[in-house]
DNA sequence: ACCCGTGTTCGCTG
DNA sequence: TCAGCGAACACGGG
C-alpha cells in the first residue's frame, strides 16, 4: 500500500534488516523486465551481488538504498509503484527453518544476504522500479530531482505550497498528486488531508485562502504521521489488506461522515482517480 | 463480463 | 510553450 507512510515503514524495515549486511547473491524474475533499470534483470543482479549496505533513505515515495561494492559507492533506487513491497524471509524473529523456502507470490527480485535471510521485492502489477544507480548519485536522477519537499522530513512551507497551488487551474485534489508540490502525497492521503482540512476537493487549487493552505499543510503532516503510527510498533496490528479500512473517508462512499455524522461520504472522479469527501463538512 | 485499483509516463490537443 | 487530459502499463478481486 505505498504512499509516504507505507514507504516510510518499508524504509524502517529495510534499515533493520540490512544494517551491516552484504548481498551475497541476487535472483531476478526475467519476465519482470519492465521494473528493472537497466532493463536487463541479470545485469541488475550482477551489479548488486557482493555489495554491502550503507544506508536506507526515503524521499517522498522513493527508497534510496546506499551500498558499497569493491570500495566504491553504489545505489539502488526502489519505487514501489502501486503494488510493490519488500518482505523478509524467513519473517523477522523466526528461524530459517520455518518456511524459508516459501517464496512469496510475485517475487520479482530476491536479495540473498550474508545472515541467511532473503529480501524479496514483490510486485503484482509491475508498476514499481528497481534502478541501479552508479556511484549512488541519487541527486542526479530526474525522478528524484523533480520531488518537492518531503512533508515528514522537511515539513510544509505554506508560502511555497500556496504559490504552487496558485500556478494551476486544476482542482486542488488532483493538483496535490503532483510530486513537485509535496513528495509522497498519493490518492488516499490527498482525500484524507482535504477532509481533515475541511476543504472541498473540487475547489480550484488557486482559490484556496492562505488560512486554508495552512490548514491543508498541517492536515497532510498529521495524516501522514497517523498513517505511520498505525503501521509501526510491535503491539499495533499491522494494517493488512482485508483488514478494517483505517481511513476517515477513503473508500467509504455512502457511509456517514465521521465528523458531522449527518451527511454521507461521496465519491467523485477527478483526473481518472477516485476522490472521497463529505459534501457537508468540506467547503 | 465488467468495473475498480495505493502510481507514473507518454502522446496528443488546444 | 505548456497545462491538462486520457490512455497505457499488468494483473487480480469483487
């Protein structure tokens, strides 16, 4: 489920799984050519084999994994697309004997580490990317350069956000999906944030007052933080697919609004994506 | 069978 | 020149 909070959890997991580890061997799914850069899976496997993990960063929805191989820096940029996921086998805390052999479905790349664990990159729809970055020069990548500030790491500058919103005739909700504004906001959190800020998603982006932009910025940070808090920690149940919908309005068409308890959540389509909102609370 | 989907990119248009 | 739109990518679930 990758928007900023899910990618942040993935980054924390990868940090814990890879600290001090070396990649011994890499297997790639030859049919998943489109996720690899360069687009030859065996070349990616060869490039990563023998590399040692240095650091895992997140910028927006991008996972930037710094490695070292033969004394030189090397990078792996991982974008999860719609259905990408990193999992460890055996699962953390379990011994290698318990089901180490069972590869998860749609495993597109397997990194075999020097502690006996395997990190699987799973991706059903193949919209994700695994990109080898020579010299770990992530700043040179166009998809990284194009990213706006990360709301979690950098906070939200209302003046900057207001200026970028004003630059467009689009409705505010689809405008928020532009990663140049704030990196990491996706379709779910755009709806959630606008609900929290009580702003109608159909409003023209340029029509928002300064006070509304400030509310929106704060709501984005809040929604992201809560999303992370929901998924982290040993006690809190991980949000599994098939579990309860954890969102305030997303995918709740027809249900009563959790704020006013009177109107029902509506669904509309903007720029080919679903938007959920309360027609009574959001103005 | 049909519609829907957490993301991004590309080609076309006005 | 460029913002904005729709299609495309690929696959599974309801």
